């Protein structure tokens, strides 16, 4: 399924929230939702702890497990949204085992960048500044 088709199927008006990855020739949107944020908070104690936990993993296997868990969680958000909006045509969710079998360690390293981009997009704050006029006081 192409990214454009998935975007249409999900009803995304604003693509700023997602990052696209490809797993075994299939595109998935990584999306940081409130639901995903709650799951990350349960596992890591909050989004602010996520980066340090990933970088300070005691061993390689644990680091891989954490990246696979995050990819599965974030990719499933787009599928859950799709399923919510298409109750008669649901898509199967990704499983961690699927991600492990369909990816290579090299790809996981690339996905870490996509995870970071997804997190940045999901937590982005829009700040509007007001035009102010410099007034001389005298």
C-alpha cells in the first residue's frame, strides 16, 4: 500500500504527525499518539527517559528488543486508527516477532532515526509570536 493510499485510508489531514518506514516492501506510518505516549511512559517512566534508556541499554540484545518494541508500538498506531475508522475492513497489527523476522540490524539503525523524527513531530509545540512595536519611552 502506498503512503498516499495509507494517508487517505487513515483520514490524515495533517501529515506532520507521522514518519514513514518500510518493512519488507510495505510502508508503515510511525505515529506518536496519546495511547503510545502512555505505553512509553509505563515502560520508561516518560518520554524524557526514552532516549537515555535506548542509548544506555546494557547489551546489544536488549537494545534491539527496545527498538523493535518501539517500532511495533508506533507503527501499530496508524493501523489502530485505520481499524477504528474502518470497522468492517480491519488490518492485522504488527507483532514484535514480525518486525524481528522482516528486518535486519542495519534497518533497525535507520528506524531509530525515524523513531526520533516521530517523537519530535508528536511532541512539537506550535508557538505563535505576536508582532510588537518598539515604542520609545521618553
